[in-house]
C-alpha cells in the first residue's frame, strides 16, 4: 500500500466519550484505485503517533448529553457551530484542551470526507486547531444542516467503534456505508490483513436511545484482546466492561447483512432500526495463551486459559507467609 495521507485501515481504536459527551475525564480491501481508499480512510498519522492520545476514548461519558451541550448538535461542524459560545466553553472546560483537540479529531474524521478540514481558533487562547476529515459519515451535519437520523446514527456508531476500555491503540477496519449511501471502500490487502470479525456498533448519542455493541465471534477460553468492548462480553446484559455501551450478544441476533454480506446493514433494538458500523481486526490483535508472549490481558496461573496462562506468564508465586501470622 502506498504512503498516503488518509488510510482507513489505520483507524486507531481508542477515544474517550466522557469528554466528548460533556462528562468527566478518561481512564487511561480492496479497490486498487487509491482514490476511493483515500476518501474512506482515517489519517495514517493516528497510528504513527500511537493514536490521538495514550488514553484514547473511554466510555465513562457515553450516557451524558455532550453532543447537545457542546454546540454541535444543532449547528454541526459549520462556522456557526464552532463559533458558538457553548462549543468554546466545552472545549476549554474539559480536563485539558489537548484532550478536547483529540476528541474533535475523531468527530471530524468520522463526519467529514477526506480532503475536507475544519480549522478553529480558540478565542480564549488564540491557538488554532486543524482537524481533517476521513470517513464522510455525516457530511450534511458537518456543513451546518440539522443532522438527519441516519447521520446521528452513523456518527454515533463511529465514535462507539473507537472506544477502547484500556485506552490502547489498536488498528481496526471499519465497514459500512457513508453519507452518500456508498460502501466504505475496502482494499484487497485490507481485507486480507483484517480478516478477524469483531463487532457491530450502533445507536444514537444525539438522543436518549442508547448506544449498543454486538460481537461477531466468541473468544475461546485461551483468547483475549485489548478490544474488550466488542469481543469479551457475552450475551445481552452480560457485561458492564464498557458501560454504558450495552451489549446485545451476537450481531446476527439483531442485525441484517447487506446484500454482499460484507457488513451489517441494519440493526433493530427496541423497535428502532439503526445504521451500524462493522469492525474487523488483524489476527495478531487477538492474543492466544500459548504463543509465548504474556500480554497485558493475560495472567499467570497453572492452566491454558487467558486468565491462567502458565505457558506465557508462568505460574503465580504463592504468597509469602508472615512469621507472626503463619
């Protein structure tokens, strides 16, 4: 793959919806024509700099109403939206402006297509910021129009897909439809490299409808991954790892494939139909107990499961006895 400004393969999964949505701080394929690939992608620089932040996007603010309080819900990414007092207040009121800058990079990258950029000068500090587009999922809203329901859903799915419980930068392949209704391009090399099904993400952060995730495969007992929000949860209501992301179990139970079976086309929860995004991973980002490397998702022990992996992490030392308290 040639070096390019925009490459969707290099989507780094790790944002913090807490500050995006007005909440608290964070925890820590292919068309060979490069033009459609560049139109579809997130900046390669995201991965080159280990993501937009070492913390990434956590989930602690998904339930708050930041998209309606930061001035963008009504005015989008237009001049009016970015010049609104509410946006400046939100941007300067987070844990750090560096973090607000990171969040906006993801919002703009999800909403605008590649080749478009939003530049904003902070009236409080005089510092200017430049945020490039990439996926083009909400272009009408980005131009200042009221967000359509489809745009609300696509943008919400995009942000949710970039949540990482651990704040770890993990490249993912995002699949679905953009604002024009066209499939996000997938190059042949991307399809080969990102061969592991992961999850479906959908919902609406602009409303009180909630945000959802379903898994496209079930991890074996020996497997683990830094992408815990999509793969490690099992069944509806069975996980609070990435709350308030609500796990619906397998995507197939609530979603319908597009006619090419390349991605999930629609998902239905509580009688509401959503436009989801589908994600896939590289095989190396699903860790195996027994591969000789003790990953941070694995633990020592005497077994062969990810949480008791003697071959990778050794056996756990027995606690020392206290001479006063044998």
